[in-house]
C-alpha cells in the first residue's frame, strides 16, 4: 500500500471492540453494559464508513452540523427507519426548524433563546423530542454550554417555563484537563436536579466516563478512523 493511502478501516470490528471496552469499563464499575448507549459520531465521514455500521446493526448516530446531517441522513433514514440521530454540535436558532426535521435528540441546548425556539417549534410540530443541556464544566470562554453555577436556573427555565423534556446533561471536557473531574461534576449537577442521563466520554476518555456513570458515550475516531476535514 502506498503510504499516502487511507489505511483500511474495519468499522464493524471497531464497533465490536468499542462495545467490548464499554462492557469492561461498566463491569469494573459494577454497572450493567446495557445501561450505556453508544452514540457513533459520524461527522465528516460518508456512507462508505456509515453503511458498514448500519449493516452491523448499529442505529444510534451523532452529527455536529445541521447542514451536513441534512445532506447525509434523510436517505439513510428511509432505508433504516429505526435510526436515532443525535445533534451534538452547536445549534443556531435559525436552524431549529431544520434540526427538528432531522434529529431525534438535541444534546446541545445551552441558552434561553434556543430553549424558547425549540419549545415553540416542537409545539408547532406537536412532536416534542428529548433534549440534553450542555454544561461548560471547564468554564471555557470559547466553548458552548451553560456555566455550572447557572445550571440550576437554566434547567428550571427549560423544564418549568418551556416545558421541554430534559433527558440529560452533556459535556465536553477541556482537552488539557483530567476528564474525570468534569465527568464527576456533570454527574453531580444531574443528580442534584434529578436528571437521568449523562452524555459524556469520547474516543480518548470514554472508559473513564462509563466508570463515572455515563449513560451515553459519543465516539467517532475509534469507530470510523481519523477525520480528514
Ligand atoms: C466529534 C465529537 C465527538 C467524537 O469525538 P472522537 O474523539 O472522534 O471520539 C464527541 N462529541 C462531540 C460533541 C463531538 O463533536
């Protein structure tokens, strides 16, 4: 193989390996592997990588851009009607309508304006879907998410005033910090507010996330290989 060629990626084998690691991490934490949902993050990748995952029986995927998802997923959803698609990237209010036509779960609810737009559009469609609130656990200025200190007020706004279904919390820890601290903080905020699900853990740190209670891990690279933007 010439050295500029893409190395062969065996998506089905990668999926199986990731599932095994999740099961091992769950077991070592005294948890049941069935309580951890694998969200396969397929951003940047095309059908050549996504179809093998579907053929292997996987149905839960995540994308971070509405536009890209709109180009890739409607055809796949027709072929595989039981696909569950999660939005894991920032959502602009002017894309809410399109997002709700495509996605089954919004993981990145992070501001009142977006909460209002989602509530209004879900009411219009008479089709509410679960939302996760993204928490900026590292309080990074450039990163999306609600600051931990403001989580309580925002959760109350979403639930009580907007009547949104807050199914979980989500975080993306700072790249240069110990992720365990951030996962533990997310778990604590969820517990304090009686929120069930925790979307946390990516390719580099999902075992730690599972040990700290993740209900959903979002894994791209370990399944689909490196992304070439
Ligand atoms: C890309 C992405 C992931 C997956 O990251 P990997 O390191 O490739 O596993 C998870 N969550 C979000 C929000 C992402 O944007």
